[in-house]
C-alpha cells in the first residue's frame, strides 16, 4: 500500500472520514463550492476523494492534489458540519500524503519548486527569511515605491505583492526579543508574547501595540528570544519535517513555567500553536504549551479591559479571520472588545466569517479564485461605509488592503489590537 500513498497509513484518518454522512450542510458555507458549484471542490467532494484513497479504491494522484489545493483551508465547513468532521486535519493529512507519495504530474513542478524554496529552505532559516523580507521592508519604509504597482498588469503577481505590503504603523515601536515590558499598576498576569516570522518582519507595530495594551492591562510581557515561525504555512502545504522542528524551537523558547499565558496576535499562528500536541503526536510538553496559548482578543476579554479607553470617532467593521472564528471558535471576544471603545461606531460586516481569499499562499497559487472571493468581500466592506476594517491575522490584513487599494477605497485595515492601543493612547 505504501507506494500508492494510502491516506491513513501513517495517520489513520478513516474514522474521521467516516464521520461524514454526506448530508451536504457544509456546501453553501464553502467559498470554492459557492464559486463554481463543482462537487469535487466542495468539502463533501474532497472528503469523498480522500476516502476513496483511504479505502484503497484510488491512488494519491494529481486529481486529488488539484482539489485539495483548490481548498482555502478556511474551515468554514467545520463550523457548518453537524457531525464534527475535523476537515482541517483531514486536509492537512491529505496534502501531506500528496506531497509524500503522490505522483509528480508536470503541472505540479512549479508548485513543488516554490514549496521547496519557501517552506523547506527559506522559512526554516532565519537568515534567508530576513533577506527575503528586505524588499518588502524597503517598500514599507518608502511608501512612494508602492505606486510602482501600476507599472504591472492588473492581475500580475508583482502588482498584487506590492499592494499587499502593509504600511508602517503610525504609532510606531517594536518589541525586542529577550526583553520584558513591565506591567503598569498592579500586576495581574505574566505572559509570553509570540512574535513569529511575517508578523515580526512586517507588523512590528502590531507587536508593539500588543505589548502596550497588555502592559496597560497589568501584564508583564515577556518576549522570549529563540522563538520562530509557528510552522502553519508548512503544515498547510503538507510539510511536516520542518514544521515539527520549528514547533520544538518554540516549545523550548516558551518553556518558562511562570508564564500564565502565551499570547498571540495572529489568528493563523494561534490555531497552529494550539495544534502543537497533534503535530507532535500527543507530546506532553506540546499539550501543556497548547493549553497556555491564547489569542490576544481571547486573553484580554477573559482578563477584562482596564479603564482608560479614549474616544475613536470612527465607523468600523470587523472581518473574522477564518483561523480565529472557524479554527479557534473565537467570535464574540473581538467584537466585545471593540464595542467598549468610546465613540467607535461598530457595524457588522455581512458574511464577516466568510474567507477573504488570502488563505496563506492561496492568493499566489490560485490567483483567480482568490481574486473572485476577495471582490465579494470588498463589496461587502464597501456596503458598510466603514472607515476601518478590523481583523486579527496578517494574511487577511494584507489581502484586504490589496483588495481595497485595487478598488481605490479609502477604508483602512487595522489590527484589533492597534484599535485598542489607539483608544488607550487617546484616553486620559
Ligand atoms: S476548508 Fe473552506 S474551502 Fe476548504 S472545503 Fe472547507 S469550506 Fe471549502
Ligand atoms: S456537513 Fe459534515 S457530514 Fe455533512 S457533508 Fe459536510 S462534512 Fe459531511
């Protein structure tokens, strides 16, 4: 069976696949099914394909690869499913089997080369990653360079990439690895701040804002040195060897037993960190680590915000990051925090928990599908009349920003924590 790539051979998933009753209740929640109404690009269709392989009726082939990689991994189907089918895990395992055993169709060579460079070469190396981020950081510091995007065709990757680079934070600041930001007033908790890779390189201002808001709320904020990428992008691309190594690095970096929580401000990273026990096959240290991981909104909501929020006179809406709403089941906490900001007019976004089409590198690997999904999202945002759209994940922030810029809308994208920080800074 091994040479046929038998899904379930190493990570038996047959019982999880069997949970699907084929009721179809997930179909309308699925962005790729809603686009083309094509059964193999629905959750039920993908489960069927994986089950065929698991039961030995089909090989791991290019057809399976195509439909698994057309999936956004948004996990909206998990939320909709009455049978608790763990689609995210099944997808990751399916892609892992595709990369491990699947036949290498010539159409997949480009992806394999990109996958090797991005996830097996650059991301595991701090040096190469730092070099790779330099052009984006230069554009971030020199905003006029952004206009270069108009030199490239509308749907080109370079134009999209330039549109996605987030502006430097107006509040400024950054957190330094190996430092502790001390709590203001009476100490209520001691937390570790997860800084990751892309967030650290392009969203340093969000980390600084997170540390300020946590300190303002009575937390000592420890920024452990040695921490690195959570491994989510690798796992989503069916890559486990380097993801596992990166997970071990983070377990060691956050081994301090005095930390009450490990706070993360990126929804995708948070979902991955909470899943370390599964990645590391039930490892006890990973289990203890995962139990302490909290999304920043989840942590602050449970802790309760201190007084001192100042007014932000703005109309704002909120886009649920898939890995927060569907991956971690956190929907109310971000909204409950936002509505505490004096002066802020919060308006619900229609279909707020529908994917924006970013989905890791999906916007690069499936540009047309991603663009179609984004267009719908941007129309929904425009309809709210919001001046700001708030979210909690770097990929969503960059995708929304590119979509809004392409439509020449003035709506700003900001992180939930930046909005809270802005409010505290305008307070007494
Ligand atoms: S993860 Fe998202 S895109 Fe993939 S099958 Fe589920 S709902 Fe559809
Ligand atoms: S809702 Fe769940 S059980 Fe029903 S078809 Fe979708 S995955 Fe299967």
